């Protein structure tokens, strides 16, 4: 699935990464605990989260995550947007809740993104 399809499915706003909208992703992981992201994410993909702090961007970069979807209308700070640009990570913002976002992405064909 392309990031542009995720944007359309979620009615999301692109905060940064317009040039990455044609990038293909195969899986997603929904989590607010960055320690779980570090422990369980195995492939490039999408991180769905409601946690808004710079550590989310840094963790995504470490794990080669190519797109972050912030849920519940929680907007990243300008510092976070600049960091995402630096790391070439697309950032989307949706008003949907994490549960609904995950369900929509799952039904559209994204798999879970964990080991084990």
C-alpha cells in the first residue's frame, strides 16, 4: 500500500513527506510505548501513535519506519516536523482514534508489524 492510500483512507493531513507519498509500505504497528516499538518492530512500515514528542521521530528513524500517523488530532510540534524532514519520514495527522485507524489499515491490507 502506498502512503498516499493511507492518507486517503484516513482522511489524514500530510504534515511532512509529500515527496514520499508514492512510497510502498507493507505493515503497520500501533503503539504509544517507544520501548515496544524498539522491541517488536521488524520491517519498514507505518507507526500509528498518539504519543507526541520528539522521541517518536527518533525511534522511528532507528527502526527504519517510513511513515508515522498521529491519531486523535494530536499534532506534532514544529521541532518534530523538522526532525522528520531530516530523517525523511512522512508524517500524517488524522482525527481518527488509534483503534479505528488500525482497523481501517488492517482491512485495507496492511499486516501487523511485529516479531513472534
